[in-house]
C-alpha cells in the first residue's frame, strides 16, 4: 500500500489507529537493499511472512501435530494467494499474522515454555499485537485461557507472575507513544504522517478511529458474508479446512477421545470465529471486485488460526487410514502436491498483485499536470499512490493532491490550506461543499484536475475535458479544446506516459480501476463522434479506449 511505503520513508504514522508498531518496523527496515522504497517495504513484509511460517510450524508441533502434517498445513497457508499478497507489499496484516502465530505457539495445550514465562510473554506479545492491529483481539479466548492457566500453575508465585504479566502487557502498548513522537512531522510540508496527535483527546480519537465513524455506522450483521468468507478460506487453503470437519466427525464417534484437553480447542474455535466470520459479516460489501479485495485481507488472520487445527486433523485422519504404514508416504505426497498447486496458483497471483500500475498512475498524472496544479481524487489507491510519489520519491512538490473526504478532518484541512496558501471553505456539519471548494481553487488561479467523478451533480456545473488519466476543470466553455485538438493533445501526451513493461492478464481490482482513467478521454471522444454521426471516429476511439484500459498505448505503439 502506498501509504505505508510512504510512512516507511518519512517515519510518520498511518491512518487510524496509526499502526505505530508496524510504522516503526517499516521505517527501521528502510535500509534493506532494494530498487525503490516500495520494494524495501515489500522485503520487510516478506521477512515477517518468513517469520510467521516458522512460528506457525512451531505452533502446529506445540498443539500436537506431526512434522509432516504441520508442514502440509503451513505450506497451504504460506502459498495461499492472500498470504503472498500481504507478505509482498507494505501492509499491516502480515505482522498481525505473525503475532497470531506466536500467540498460538504460546497457547498450546502443552506450552513450550515454563508457566511464568508463558504468561508474561503472552501478555507482552498481546500488547505489542494491539499496537499493530486491533483485530488481534479476536485471539483473546485462546490467549487469555493460556495466560490464566499458566498463572495458576505458578501456585505460590501466581500473584507476582500476574502482576508481571500486566506490566508486560502495558509495556507492549508503549509503541503508541510513537504517535506523539511523530507529531512534528505532521507540520513538515516535506514529510507525511497521518493525523495530528499532540494531546490526549487526539490520541483517543485516533485509537478509536473516530475519522471512520461514517464507516462504522454502515456496519450491520450479514450471515451471507460470513459464509462467503468461510467458502473463500476453504478455497484459499486448498480445501484442507475440510479435514477439520472430517476429524471432528470421527472423534465424536469415540467420545472417550474428546474428554481430555477440550477447553483449549474450544477457545481456538471461538478465536477463529472472532477473527474471521464475526468481523467479516459486518461489512456490507460484495465479495468480488474492489470491495472483495478490501475484505479479503481479513482472511489472513483466521486462516492462520486454522493452521494448527488443520495439522492435528490431518494426523487424526492418518490414524484412521486403512494402511498406517503408508501414512508418511501419503503425507509426503500431500506436501508435494500442496507445494506444486500453491506455486502454480500463487506465482501468477503475486505477480499481478505487485504490478507497478498504481505507482505509474501517480507518476503519469504528475506528467499530465502543469506547474502548480491541484488534483482532487478519492480512493485508497489514488491517495496512497500520490503520497508515495510526493513524499517517498520526491516528485513534483509543486503539485498538490487533495482527498476531498479527508478535508472533513481539521488536521488535513489545515495542512492543505498551508500547502495551497489559500483559504478553503469551512466544513459545516461534516459536509463537504464541493462547489465552494472548486470555486476557491479556480479563483486562486491554480489549474484544477480530477482523478474521478466523486460528486457528479456538483462537478457537472463546471466545464471540463479529459486529458490523460485526469479531467481538467475550467472556468468557461471557451477553454475546452475542440474534439480534434483534444485528440491531438491526448495522443501527444500518451507518448510521454510510462506504461507497464508487460501488462499481465487477469483481473486485479486495484489496478483495473485506475486503468479505466486512461481510457476516459477516448470514451469521451467516441461518445462525441457517435452523437455527431461519425461511426468511423467512434469505432477508432473505442479501440483506443480498449487498448488504454488494458495498459497499452492508445495508438497501438509499444
């Protein structure tokens, strides 16, 4: 994500709740040898992914699985498309999975460490995990059960260990002090840090994600979304979660086997529900397209929780095999199959996920924009790409990108006013007055552009024309070029835009959305030609639009 790749360079904080531990880690790892800041951040996440694999395998062994069964389950998780995606670009979910794996390891029915150390380390890891991502609270059932059990086993030292565990948990939360430490970066126009945490109320608002209250109000339970995530997890993990269902069914046929060590497994099942289906069911979003790409990141944590259960289930099924002597051979073949299928499925996916489309989009928009331009746009991909281009790469400091929705927050409103050195309209009742905003920008004499039509009714009041991936707003229709002139302008510009070396086939929601912006001028010209009885011109521009939306030059040039 462009925002966290930027934070890795500037040393700021991310969007609420700030993700301070990940921000500190990404900034500390910026020294990694890489071709770009985004590449360095991706390598840092890859290290987290590798550490998670080791921790998950240790967790499988601690929960009682054999080495081969653990390897099969961990390999399926490691090669799942969502795992590769989150471990190969700057995002917080890979670190979240690592903490979950460590908690699973420490919370095993037969803990790998002495009771006192287990309780204290669990508390420390829990605090640190909360300083990274709040969804880790879903691990509370299994972590709290293990911590309480460990404290009880300390007998006479129980009170001392409990107090030490509480202290360790508080210490684990110390990374949140980082939000105060980077306050000054919010005032530096050459740096980037989200928000302005300079007092206790600002800190509480950030941790509570008050800026996202509009999102919270839209949440409502939806069992179909929870079922959709379960289905997606089965597919992601190569149907291995079904082994859990089969193993539980077999064990229920022998009640005596279920009498021992049941509570940790109940806690693990509850943790899975709280980490996966429960939060996923709250998002009223489709499971496909760009909304699906947003929600599928919530799959990584519950998938990690499933791994120990899958590994133990595979061992249970192996004991019921008709030829036990061949179990190791079958497990080795299963591991090989998981590796082959996982690589065959994962390599194309990770290549598509790491296309340079988003980064090139911002660079091309900056090539399009004249000196002193203001670009208005919405969406995480657009915001992240422009933040990265401006603050991580240092491109075009004269151009200011503005996210209109963020103008509802005082800190961002003030920051943009300082950058533009003009007075922006005040926010009233948390409503964005788009017309007043554009009026103020046009009156300042700065060229004003849009990346997307975020307020159709308001923006329809202004004359405009598409140029490259942007739309320019002007003050009068006399400033709009003729169709012939607009065609020539866009063809000339297309030779200066940087394109992907080899556009990859297949859908990639974040990239596909941005590629449509390159096709916008040609679709506009095609519509104009059709409305004026020119089918030949319409067909030619439709073909240009199709090439542009695929990442190719509109005139067919390489």
